[in-house]
C-alpha cells in the first residue's frame, strides 16, 4: 500500500512513514519483524487498539538494553489504550491520525538532541545499569519524578513504569530494591504515597487477608455478641439467651426476659467459635495468604514497603549526563582514620548516651557536602578519587582532636563527630576546614572552585542520630 | 506503780470466782469457751482421725491421677495485668498439669489487655477473655466459667501465688466424697513483714481463718469458699448458675451450694499466699465490705435456711446461725457488756478493763501456741509473731469490732453494700431492687 497524506507531507509505504526526512515504523500487529530490525527508524507509531498489544510492544522497546531502542520515540495512534497510565508514561505522545505526524518531528528532534548529551560509560553494577536507563529516559523526556501507579499486573500492586518496564511483573520487588538503593545514593528523594504489605516468602503483594482460628487456622468461624444480664450476673453468648419459640431473649440463669439494653443487660464484648475445632476465642488471628506462592503468613511478619513518589535530586538529574557516582564502601577501609557509616552510627549512639548521662558534655555533628565533587571526579581519574578524598580527610583530621571520628558517607558527603567542643568553636573549625579544602582544590585543579556546604549541629539528646543526620543531609542537598 | 499492781492482784484474790464470772461472763462463755475450748476439742478429734483421713486421701489422689480430669483455672479481675505474669509462672510449676488457664479482664483501663494478649500468644494463658465494659467480679467469673471446659473450676485471685501442689491439693477432696460441691483453699499472708497491720492480719488469718476453717469444715458448717482460692465442681456451678452479684459473692455461692445439699470442705494443705492491706485505712475499707455481706446474704438473702421447709438442713441452719451469732449478735452483745460494766461497775472500771485485756492477751497467747500444733503450714516461725500478740487485743477486741459494728449499721439500716463501687451500679441497682 502506498499513499500520501497530510498535504503531501507524509508518505506511507509498507508500514513505513516518511515525513520531513524522518522515517516512522507503523506497528499495527504482531509480526515476524524483530525489534532489532527497527533501529534505523527515527520513531515508532503503535496502533494502540488493544491495551495488551500496546503494552507488549512498548515493553519490547523500553526494556531493551540498547539505548537506541529504549530511548526510541514511540507514539500512539488510536486512543483505546491510552487510558492506561503505564502506556501513557512510556510513550511520547498520542496522535489522532497520520496527518498529525509532522507535529511529532520537533519532539523527536528534542529527544535525539538530548540523547547525544548522555553519558555512555559502562555501568559498574546492575543497579546502576538499570537506574541509569531510567535516568536517561527521564532526562530525554524531561521527567523529574518517578511516579508510582496502581497496576493489577504488578505483584506488589504498584509499578514505576520507567523502571518496572525492565522487569517482569513478578519481579516488581526488585524495582523497590533499586529505588531504595538510589535513595541511599541521594539520587532521588522520597515523598510518601502509600504503603504495601508483601509476602515474606516471595515479596508478592497479592494477598488474601483472612480472620482465622488461632488454634486450627480455619477461617470457618462464627462470631457472637456476649450478653451480660445485670440482675443475676450471668454472661454468655447471645445464643444462650435465645429460644426456639420467639425472638425474646431469656436469661438462662434466672429465666427473666431481657428488655432494655443498657438498663437490664448490655453487650460488653464478642466471642468467636471455630466451626472446625470448636475452640472459643475473642481475638482471631489475621493471616495473609499469598496468591502467588500460597504461603500463609501472620500479618505481623509481612514485609511493609513504602510506595513513594520519587523526585530526582540535583545529583540524580546530573547523573544522566555525568554518570552515576556511588558511595564506595571500601573507601573507609582504604582511607585511614575513617569509619563506615554503620560503625559511625553505632558510635554516635554511644556518644548520645554519654552526653545524656552528663549534661555538661556536648558533642557536635558536622556534615560536609561537596556539591560539585562529581565534576571534579570527572577531571581526575577514578584512581585519584580516593587520594582526593584522602587529602580532604587529612585536612579534617589536622583540625580535630584524636578523639573525634570521621565517616565518609559517600564520595560527596563526609560527617564528623566533634566531641567536647563548644558549638561556636566547632563552627570556627568548620570554616577553617572549608577554606583549606577550597584552597587545596584551587591550587591543584586550575580554575576549579569546589562548592563546599556544611552544617554544624549539636548532637541531639532526644532525636535518634539516624534521623538527625538524615534531616541534615536532606537539608544540605536540597539547599543546593 | 508497784502499789497499783499489788492492789490489782489483791483485789482479784479478794473478789472470788462467782463475782469474777459475773464481771467477765462475756469472755468466759463466748470467747474462751467457743473459740478456745470448743475449737481445741474439735481439733484434737480431727487430729486423732488423721491416720484414717490419710488413707482415704491417698485413695482419692490415686483416683484423681487415674482420671486426670481437665481443670479450669479462672482468674477474673480488673487492672490485674501486673500480677498475671507471676501467676502464670507459678501455675507452670504445678504438680497437676491438666488444666486450662483462663484470664478474664473485666474492663481494665490499664495495660492488662496488652499484657494478657502477649501472655496468651506465648502460651502462658490458654484463653483470655475481655469485657470492654466493666460488669463486676461476678460477671467476669461467670464469663470464665461459661467458656471453661473443665470438670472442676478453680477460682483464683490474680494477686495471689500458689504452692506448686496447690491445684492438686484443692481438687483431691472431690474424690473423697461425690457430695462435695466446693473446696476452699488455705490462705496465708505473704506480706506479713511489710507493716504492723499486715502482721496482725497474718496472726488473724492463721488463727481464725486457717484453724477456724479446719474446725468448721470438720463439723460440716464451713461457710465460705474464698474467692482467692476455691474449687467448684462444674455440675454444682451449673446448678446454681455461677456467681451472683457481690460484694460477698464467695460467701453467697457457698450458701447456695449448701442449700442444694452439696458438702463444702476446707483443704488446709492447698496453700495460697495473698497480700493483705498494709494500712489500717485500707483494711477498714476491705472489712466494711466483708462484714456487710453477713447482713446482706445471711440475714436477708439466705434467711430461708432458718425456715422449716422442704429444703431445710440442720447443718445449714447451724452454719448460718453460728455465723450470725458470733459475728453479729455477739458484736451487739459486746456493746451491751460495755454498757453493763459502765453502769453497774463504774467504780470497778479501772480494774475491769485491765483485767479484760489481761485475760484476752493470755487467751491469745494460749490459743496461738496451742493451735500452732495443728497448723499444717506456717508462713513464719511462731517466734516472729509473739511480740505482736499483745496487740491482738486491740486489733480484735476494739478495731475489728468497731469496724464490724459500723458495717452492720451501714448495711442493716442503709443497705450500703449496694452502693459499693466494688460492683458497678448498673448491676447493684438491680440486685437491690430484687433483694439479692
């Protein structure tokens, strides 16, 4: 079939459309055509007549390992499937007819232009690889948030289309793990939306909650009100008071009729009878049966996960073009005199207890955030990163006492516990360290001005240390 | 001082026996004759029959362990959570193990619910039942009994602790005689060292309660299965429909069972330790509640035990009559005696009162020493209590007597037990209306 559309601007030939020098492949049905054969096209137009079909095609592109596929502009025609937020999120626009194709040219150019800016060095880990894909997609589409959407196909009931597309529906738990990792790396900030409970065995979220007998786990139960007859003190299930003749309740102890609730009787509680084992109890157990793996779990043992809307941090936004720099946990072993965060956190808890025990003692928590250190890391080679941080640590160590301890949270954040020093002195000390670090960088890297942001706080005696440092880091990172 | 003492003794020797009897008739005929001579006689007979009793007891124990019936241990109470863990642990040590432990929370407003649910989850409580709205001790006990499955129901108080063979010992008597409907346990004072008030109560418990109940049980007139430790045959509880509204529900249910012809016995070997009020103010509150129940239940609700009708039983008649006589009537008589002395022997008051105190103190010493030979369990050496014995005259003779008199007046003329906050007003109002 060959025809010309839209004022002779669009040509259509064997599912290939040409418009202003751009070629579009029109996907209207499953065919033997392999996705890999479509690299040469500038964009894809999918006939979204069916949600399932559209999802499958979109997933084929967006989950592809190659940038030229997963970042390929995809447009939808035929609006049936466009109600699906998953599809909406992963497509680049909707057109009513081929006549609108010229309007997509600008979007395609924008995307292609942004693709050229992306950093393409090989990723060092699976998390980085997957998250970098998502960052690349978000950067080229100017998306700043990872928004969860409810999805019946997802095992946890929610999905983050940009990330989830890389996994099968039953692997949605892995998406949460990657998001947790990215949050820890300060690439994204969470904004709570909902909470889900997942099977402790398979991390599935399709659970059937049932009230069951604590003795035999059967859900076959009968619940009854307890009735207390005031005049004689009898108390029992309401069935004790019922008779076969009328609807009047009679006390089995004193045979009197129960007339007025609150006056001669009340219902102080309920009682449950198990129809399976005849056990009697007031509190049934609530268990969740996983539809996926059939495991029956006490609700208290379910895994609780927060479903957040994630906003990209500045670091996250920069990572698409600058690459993802992660915290190197070995740094602490390699840079003498520093602690990993876990040890630092434990010691800070002890420090809190010490200051609580003696009100005259104070400790200061100092956090340095090197805002543009990743730009500096790009200048120095990877092997020099540790030396650079080592130099920073030496400067810090020279300005604190041997009893103070240093933690490298990640390559851009260093925390210090400064003991038994007045808050004002700690501030002066921080200013001195900042000056020295800035001078060091200026002297060694011509014209590079490192942006050092710091925060000094008295170690809280009431708030948990983890919460305190989290708040400080959040404020520092958001401030920049 | 020496002259006064000399004069006192010269006067006694000069007065002569008949006049002494006229002045001290109250002591001679009631206190000494009833509470020492009579009880001692019964105790001697009881002791002499011990070998036969031992054999029957061994047989009953054998039958119990062959049958091994399920026993339901029910613990009703409000805000008792703090005691339940200790109690659950003491029950874990019991020599008789086939029992279900049921705790009934009567609308507690503290941590009781949380504690008990946790204990239930950890298997220390078999069944935890809670009334969100308080219904009173009777309704809580009835709830436990309603959902218990045991052939025997043992009623405990949460703040007590029990000997490791207490459950076994309290249920053995049911295998001595099928007519036994309830068994009362022996209660000792755990906190006897904590205050003077507690020490005096410990002496009272070991005399009046432990020894007194051995004799009344032996004579078949035992009238109070204590709520702190009592066992009931399920069939008997079914017939009386469980507990009626209190205060005094333990005495009430005992009479109800007696009226149905059940034997009620005391088991001195089944030992429970309880904490008694540590201040005299708290003790007054407790005793006012206890003493009012004589009027409410013996004199009013169960006065039919004195009527010569079809259900009349001589033992019930004696049991109630003895209780009313020695608690209520003699209390009134004591005031008459006081007036008699003041009116007729005004000039001798300086002699009468010291001599009375001397007599009572001597009697207390004698009783305590002699009865110690019959006590099976003691919470401390008798030597510990000896320094406190002189104070028992004031404790028994004045303090408790005065409290009792006030309680009788309050209940007889004003029916104050129905206003006691110990029981919720919603049920007390009905009880008052129905006269129960």
